[in-house]
C-alpha cells in the first residue's frame, strides 16, 4: 500500500508524538516509584517512633496486669489443691484401704462369725427420699459454683483492648 508523502509525514509526526508521550509517562512512573519508596520509609519510621511505643505502653498497662492476675489466681488454686484437696483424697484412700485390710483379717472374720445377727426388716421405698434430693441440690450448687468460677476466670474483659482517648490538637494549614 502506498501512502502519499503528506500522509507519511503525518504518520511520522504522530509516531514521534507517541514516543514522546511514552517517554513522559516513563518519567512520571519513575518519579511515582521514588515517592512510593520514600512513603514506605517514612511509614516505617513513624511506626518505630509512634506506634510501637504506644502498643508497648498499652500492653504494659492493660494486658500484663490482667495476665499476672490470672497467673496469681491459677497459682492460688494450685496451692489450694496441693495443700488441702490432695491430702484429703490421700487420707480417704488410705482409710478405705485400711478398712479392706481389716475386713480381710482372720481374727475379725472369726469374731464376726461368732455374732448372731437378727434378720433386718426390709421396708420397701416408693421412690427417692429427702436425702437424695438434698444431695442432688448440693451437687447442682457445687457444679454451678465451679462453672461460675471457670467462667469468671476465662471470660473476655471488654475494656481490655480499649485505648484511652487522646486530646485532639488543632492544626492549621498554611497556604
């Protein structure tokens, strides 16, 4: 296809304009990249100087005391279990074992065989007695107490992550 001389000049001129525009766009993109790198650097500096100290201060003032209080509570519970509950369980197990040893003793068996027991009178019960209901009530109250203690220990504190409001400073924009 042959083009007239005028059309070739116009196409050459248009190609030069397009190349010039492309070069300008490349320069703009290079400047934008430089600005983006500088902004990232400034954001890092701001984070190190402003954000990290505030987060650390909030952690030290809010989170650490709550964690320490929880650890102290857990230590107290552990001490109570070790000093009061485990010795009681151990003595109960020892008592049961000693009763079993006594029951197996030949002298005790011989003494029991010499006794003549009267036949017990069997009274038929229609249902659970008052003791069963009392025991059930005590068991439910104990379970509710344990559940409440666990809930209090592990519940989320709504004020834990609330930051203090900082006073707003007036800034003026100069033209």
